[in-house]
């Protein structure tokens, strides 16, 4: 996807917010030192950092930074969370020094990047030795099906996915080869909230100004619980430490 195509995608695509915070990420935040630097690579509109703040999981003295290749997303991130953002691609973040991050977050990004090893090498570069990486991605088990298609005709969870991993072990091996040691993991079934297509259709029919604000309404959290399981698709969350490379 070209930069111009990605900007168009960022302008039109909706990032759905949730007040739910992954327990494994909460665990990671409890393990890092005081006055930490936390970086969300592929931060999007800031939905995850917003959820962490809403649930009081980010300490007042934390340095939090969002990174995204879309200036639109970075602007939304900063407006929503109040934290600064960096416009950069995940495999090259010149605004962050070597070993400057205590906790690096990467949620549902690995399946999008052109070169997964180059991306993970950059995450290893910015994460301090002994620091933490929280990473999630998609697992496509045998027999998985979803209604979307990639440009090459493959059935995928998202049309922008370049790959979907066949097993947890395949992701663990990538992290281990990139300088991380996996300490904990959580595999959960992916679900399809029924409210999502309704909001997308309404937004496509008549664009909703600041549509992301809908998800900040506490009432939406109850509506979003109406969901269907996606056949044979899982989300894997991994908590890893950065070792000496």
C-alpha cells in the first residue's frame, strides 16, 4: 500500500474504540520501572492508550509516545490522549534513540508490515535491554473463514493484511529470532461486534463528524458486547523481554 493509499485508508477507515484493556498489557505496565517511557508503535487514533488512561493504568509520570505512518492518525492520537506522536514507519523510527523505551506496544501491526523481521528489529533497537514488548497479532487456524478478501483473492480478516499466522509457535519463533524472550502469552477467540458494520454503514451514508467520539460514550460499551465469534480466528498476545543481541 502506497503512502497516498494509506492516507486515504486512514481518512476513511474507522478505528473502533473499546474500554477493555488486555490483562497481559496491564501486567506489562505493572512490571516496568518508575518514570517509564512507553511507546505505542502503530498507535492509530489512540484507542489503546486512551483505554489505558481511562482505566488509570498509565502513571502520571510516564512518558508516552504514539508512532504511526499516517499524519492523520498521529494528529488524532495526540488530540485524544494528550500525548505526543511521531510520524514514522514501524521499521524506521528515527525519533527514538537506541534502548530508550521501557515498554514497546505493538497491537495488530505485525500482519500489516512488508518485512516482519525488519519491523521486529526496529522494536528491539528502541527497547532497552531488560525492557518489555507487548505484541498482538492474528492467528488463522486451519479452516478459518471471513468475508473479506485480499487483493490476491485470499480470504482474510482485513484486506490490508499481508499475512496471517498459522500458529502461536510461528510468532514466538519470530520474536525469539529478533532478540526477545517470550515470558507469557494469551490466546483468545476473535469476535465480530454487530455494532461495527452498523456504524460503518451510517458513516458511509452520511459521514459522522468525529465518529471516534461515539466509542467514548459508556453506553456504547454495552452495545459492543453483542458479538459473534469469527470461525477459527484467534488473537495472540505475547509479553516478551528484550535480551542482549
